[in-house]
């Protein structure tokens, strides 16, 4: 079993772990900045682009806040902006229209809690690819789990991993070359049903 943080449309490396199964979601940790909890990278006509979900900062005296309690800041029209950006970036991709009706509702329905929304993005991708959706969650926070493979550090946006992933044709690859380990959305819109075969070929740490 591998312990992972639910991320916003996780990158290809993380989703390859999810697809392999035996995942436990960490839901009892403190929220931390500079992570993929509220951000995802895609490729636009200008190259690498980050989609960032604004959150409401309501930490205690120590500045800490449980991830499961983090609220999305809906005073800013982030959903409309994110969807427009995705449309602009992937409208000409081979499979955008094929999956559009499954992805767009996530941006039409008002979201409240970041954790719940992130789990919804993962569940939606699993449905698109006809993969089982992992439902097991932690019951308490354990700093050093003994019976799980600890993959929680993969959420750290400052650390580099997954840059040696196999190439595939991207919409703006002729301009910027292949950009590895983007959000699973990039793989899905470009490869469609072949996404599962691509993810299977990713070598993950044991």
C-alpha cells in the first residue's frame, strides 16, 4: 500500500502510482504551501503553465490548518479562469471534446473544500479511463508509517521527479519540445484511451 496526498489533477507520475492501485489517501495532515495540493501544470502556447486554486487562509495561532478543513476562495473566479485556460490549451488536442463533458462539471459546480475537490478530480479521471477509484483513507496522522510506502513527499512542488518520463505528442510540442510530467489532463487530452498504456510504462520507485 502506498500513502499519497490527494492533488489537483495529479501529474503523470503520481497517476501512474494511482493506477497501479493499493493507494491510501492521507487526509489527516496539516496543509502546506508550495505543493501540488492546489496547483497543476499544463502546457499552453506559451509553454509550461501553472493552474493554481486560491484558498482561504484560516490557520491557528501557529499558522497551521488541517488539509481537510482548507476552504477554496470562491471570491475569485478561478473555476472560470481554469476552464478557459484548459479550453485554449487543449481544444485542438485529439481527445479534448471526447472527455469535455466529464471534466467540465467540476468547473461548473461550486467547490468548497480543497481536499474534497481534489478527490473529485481523481475520481473523474478514473471514470474517464475506466479505472478503479481508490477510496481508502487514513484514520489518523502517522509521521512515520511502518506498514505503508510513504509517497507523501511527491506532493512537494519544489522537488523534481518524473522528468525522465516517455515522450508523447503534445499540442504545442513543435514550439516548446516535450514537457514531461504535466497534469494527467495533458496526457488524457493528447492520448485518450491510450493514457493507461502510457501510465503503465512509467517506472515508479518501489
